[in-house]
C-alpha cells in the first residue's frame, strides 16, 4: 500500500511541477479545487447509494486524489504535507476513541463523543457553541448541525409539540409574506421543518434524500404509464397516474 501512496504523491508532484507539469494542474489553487473536492465526495455517496462497488473504488480514488492535491499545494506553500495530514487524522482518531486506544475501556456514549469534540474545538480557539459548524455544508445538513449544537446547550424543546407548532406558525407567515420577505420566511419555514424532523429523531438529510428517490421513481413510472404523452395530459390526468403508481406500490408490498 505504501508503494501506491508514494506513486500517487509522485504523480501529483509531477503534475504540479512548474516546468514539466500540466498547465491545468499548475494553475489551480485551494479555492478553484474545492468545488471538485465537494463534487467527488457526493459521487462517493452516490456510488454507495447505488451499491456499485466497482464505481465506489474509482470514486474513492478520485476523492483521495483531491486530498493529495490540497496537501501538495500546502506543501509548496510551506504549510504542511500529506504526511502531516495523515498524522493529524491518526492523532485525532486515537484521541476520540480513548475506550479503544486508551485505558478507559467500555463503550463510547454519544455524550462522551460530543464532549471530546467540544474539547477539541475549545483547544482550537472556539468560544461559542456554534463555532466550527462549516459554512460550506449543504444548507439542510448545516441547519441540523446548528440545531443539535444549540440543543446541547439547553436551547431546545422538550418534545415534538413545540417544533410542530413552530412549523405551523412559519407556514402561516410564509403565506402572508410580502414579496420582499418571502425568501426569508421560506428559509424560516425550512429551518423549522428540519427542527421538527430532528425532534422525531430522524436525520433530515437522509429523509429528504429518500423522499427525492421515491419521487423520482414514481415520476418515471408515471411517464412509463403515460406512454410518451405525459406532458400533454392535464393535471387531473397526471394525478390519476400518480395515484395509480401509488396503488401499484401498495399492492406490490
């Protein structure tokens, strides 16, 4: 394995060589590469969702290359290198699992896990409960993380009734919003919806991903039932197809 890692690092160094490297690779910086890093992470998730192990192997390689790319640029700037990256994550994992690598033993409870991460953030200079929640996260995922952080400091409803009432309130405010305020109220509604889902112990990102997949599957089945003229049918006829697809799903289950 070490041989292949060394080979990959050498390839990256050659691609970034100012005189003999690739014009595209040498022109990149952290900001221009970051979108590709995010894209590769999503492609890894997509391969997992499709249970395509061959594709997953390739996508993990693409994601690893992104890590190597960033580490190489940092090395050129005199900041750190790939070895430092590997050392830091190894140190972090050992510190976060004292029951495995230390003398604590037992089972890692979620509260203990969060306490360890909170201590890491504090040692890195964090002063507020919400420090360290990455701004580049997808909005739905970031909303959930912000809410969980706030809840750890007591800012949370004790049951589902509070967040449920808040969702209803936000729906009404969205309905009554002026044109200038509608985007803000839409955001408040979505944030409240995430909070309600979280109160039920459901991962909002995973739930919406599943809902997207279900809608896509049903819509494609509607198109197949329509036989090529789906768009030409009125809404009532399309709704009939939707209900037929649901009936078929129910019968099949």
